[in-house]
C-alpha cells in the first residue's frame, strides 16, 4: 500500500483551535474574491442540473486564454485528478519523479503500477531520462526551485520519447518563472497541468486542467469519467475567465512581503530559510523537530505551519511557510523567537 504523505492545510486536525493565521497552505492568502463568491451564490439553483460532461464551455474559454485549440485542453477535478489520469494512461510503464515534491505524483504512480525512478529536483535538467513519463513541478513545491522555459525546452528536445508533465500549479506565485505553454506548439511530448484553485483561492471546488498535443490529451481523456467536474466548479471557472484581469491577485507587493519574511526568519537563531523566489519556502532548523514546533505554534500561538518532514528527501528539521499579511507574518516571527526548544 502506498504511503499517505498528507498535505499542507490540515486545520481539521486542530478543530479545537481558532487559528489566527494559516501558513501551511500555498493557496492565495486572502481566499477567493467576494465577487466570485457572490456569483456562486446566484448559481445555487444549477445544482439540480447535470453539468457539461467535459466542461465544454469552460474548455473554450481556457483555449482562448492560452491561444491553443480546444482539443489541447482537458478540464479536471483539480490538478490532482489530472495526475491520476496521466498515471492511469501510463499504467505499468516507467516514471521519473523529481523530489522533494508533491506527493501525489508518487501516490498516483503507485496506484497504477508504474515503475518509479527517483532523482533530486535540482538534477532534472542534467539527467538522462529513459522513462516513459517524468513529473516536474515548476516552480517546485515545497522549496520553490525553478527551471527556465529554455531548460524545459532542452529536456523536451533531448528526450523525445519521454513525456514531461510540467506542474504549473504555482507558476503565478513567483517573480521569475515563465509558463512553458508556448512550447506546446513545438513539442508533442509536453503535458502541462494547471490549477485554478491556488491562485483564485477556491481549493474546496477542485478545478484544474491539462494541456498537451491533441493525441495525448485524447488518450488521457479516454480514462476520464463523464461529469468529473461539478457544476458550481465549472461556473466558477467560467466566471474567472470572463473576469480574469479583475480577479487576478496583485502579486508584486505580496511577493516582496514573502521575501522579507524569509530574511526575518533567517535572522532568528536556529532557523535558516532556504532562498526561494516564490511566496512559499522551506525553513531548516538546527537540531529541532518540526512536528514539535508545529504543535507548539498551534497550541500556544494559534498559528499553523507545514511540517515538511514527510516530503521525500527532507527530514524532521524542515517546515514550510507560505507568506501571509504583514501583521500575520509578524505574529509568526514573534512566536518563533519565543519558542523555548
């Protein structure tokens, strides 16, 4: 049986605590926009109707946004369903998984019997791939490590027999990474997975999509059940693409605040932030235990962090932080300074 590594936002395990701030989730920190919530309130009566079997209208909007064909799009029940559909299509074949990274690549591969090769995330661009498929998170979760589109393009060219799944769930949460969507026109061995839940703050709705050449999208879609995305999620997606510019968060100030948080934590004895250009980053502790720190912050300060010890390649000295507001970041800094190890 596959090991269940778990995910970041586990507030449900602390139901007795009224948290002041949640640093454990990489979702946009202010949540979904009020206009989007109000739109969804007007759509409640649609739940007595079947949704479009494959999200056809939303697919048209996504295609128009990225200037690709509708045949290059598959709408999914969050990015996670996309990974499981991909793994199902490549069942029993060989997969390369770069670590530390999102656990669902491994879990989906194990469910569908793929032969797994592990390599460190920072070695991906120099590795000689002999696998049928490779999962690369860009920018990477949990450490924010990034590859340029030129590096990805070289991988695609050097290894034409390997399908590269580029997870761009956090492409908006960085000041430097650029989407590889333009590479779809040149490379048939590229699959891109996108998430709408992170940037627009709707993880409870589960909404994402795959992009790729028509042949591979059709092949993966053959494993998808009809009505895989519910009507409210589809309605949210349509509203998002109709109002993309106004709903898109302002990342510039937010990212600067996150970089300042990295610096402030590194100035606390016993803590070192791993440099990241994303809104989230790892912190390495000196001889401390991340689960103990997590429990202390939750119980004593009502702050939630991500224990990163269950990421492959990391240990009990690591935790992950996703920056919040200035006042919330200051609460975390004060709490870390107050910790009596």
